[in-house]
C-alpha cells in the first residue's frame, strides 16, 4: 500500500511497516553534538534554553540529559527503543535547544547546515526506519529559504522544525512571509515546536515553564499565524503543532466571539479564527485520552499524528498504546497514515 504526497524536490521514501498498521512517530528529537560544540566555541556564554527555571528543575534536567545521551545523540539505542515501543518509523527533528535563532545570521546558517547534514546522515544509516526533519536560520529569512530548499532537495529531509517565535518576533512578522510562501510552494511539513514561554517570570518553579509554558507558547504562535493572516494567505501550508496544539484547539470559542464582536480581531482574516485550525495538524502528545478523543472528534482523525517527544522525560511512555481506544480506522490514520502523507513516505509491508 502507499500513502504519498509528492514534494517538489524529491521522490517518496520507502519505509518499513511491520504490523497491521504503519506506525510513525512524528515527534522525536536528535541532538547534533558538532553544532553544539561549534556554538559554544563562538559563544561561550550561551543563552539558557529555559531561562526561567529553578535549581531543583536544573538538577533534574542535568540528570535527565546524562541518562538519555545515547538516545538523544545517536541511532543504535533509538532503533532498539523503536522496536520495543512498536514504532516503524521515527521522524527525527532537532533538539529544540538547537534552533540557535540568537546567533548571527551567517553562523546560524552554518549551524543549520551542520544539523541538517547530521540528521540526513542519521536517517541514511537506517533508511527504512528514520526520516529527517531539519532546521533553518529564521533570523535571516533569505538564508532560511535557501537552507530549507537545500535540506529538502539535496539532503532529502521531510520537513522543517520551527520555533514559536524568532528572537521574540512572532511568526506573523511580515519579514517571515517569504519563508512560509516557500514552504507552501515546496509542500514541505513545518513542525511547530516551542521552547518554553518567553515571558515566564512566574513559571520558574516546578518546571512550569515547560509544563505550562510550552503549550502556552504554541497557543500564542498559532494565534498569531491565524490572526496575522498567515494561514489565510497560505492555505496550502502543512503545519503540525506539537503537544496537541497547545491550549487553543480546546478553547477556540473565545477567539471566535472576539472575531464577531471586535473589528481589531478581524483585520487580516475573513472568517472565524477556529476555521483555520482545520488547516493544521496536531500531534497526540496530550497524555489524557479524553483530550485525544476531543482532538479527533473536533478536527478529524485525519488531522492528528502520533507523537512521543522521544527521548525526553516528558515523552509519552507508550505512544502506540495511548491510541488503543480509538476506532480502528481512526487509529490507523493517527498511528501513521497521516504522517506518511505529510512526510511523503511510501510504505512497504514486511512479510
């Protein structure tokens, strides 16, 4: 069987299906040590990835990164874990701490190229099990477009991971429009993933800048994409939002009311804001089955993709089992068919 969507720059990739349904993890990360070493050499005093934290959370994170180093930085343990979890294919995207949007543009481009080459190499080492999602230097839109084209056309990557803001600039910033236009033209997936909330002064304790901050950042970014007119101007964009899309998919009524009641909430859009949510996809990383059921019922089983957040401690420990209560047809879509279409995969059944 096949599930394809042809990108401009490359042919579908053949991947392996072992069981009854194709299982694709659209939300799994890889760290590229060479890029990390390069940025530390250039900027010894790096900005903190999560600047609003506390000593207790910092200590837990230090232990976690020490424990998951082999999984986060390599392939061998990753494949073993995929076999254990029943996952056929992982779409590996950069560790969100490696966006490096704060770097000077030329350095940002060099780092993005290093990361994309490494992810492409990792995918090539297990070509029926791993596919790559890259990064681009969004601090310079022209460079970002150029690197996206290289990553897709030359490196064979299946998508681009983007942050929820670019050095504090929201994604609806007019300077970023050529990037979204190019992504729409290429037909390439954009995987929207946050890295804490930017104004989280009250979220330092209890890891709240991740627990609350990450979905809040996605909520804000998605709201800017809607109200700023990006999704209206580029209806062909393929965007998958991590962590179930944040809070917006479950609380869209308020913004629809504002659209009807206030002129300042319909400056760049012609219809109710919630209608634009039908244009995006959400991963299944919500941890609560009733919330998963809501996403599937409200937005359709064809707009939810299985995601685990491997290999972090905030990952879903049983991403396949988490979907077990879905009806058979919906489960097949969420487990892998949707991701196969978004990532341009051709599926072969093992005998």
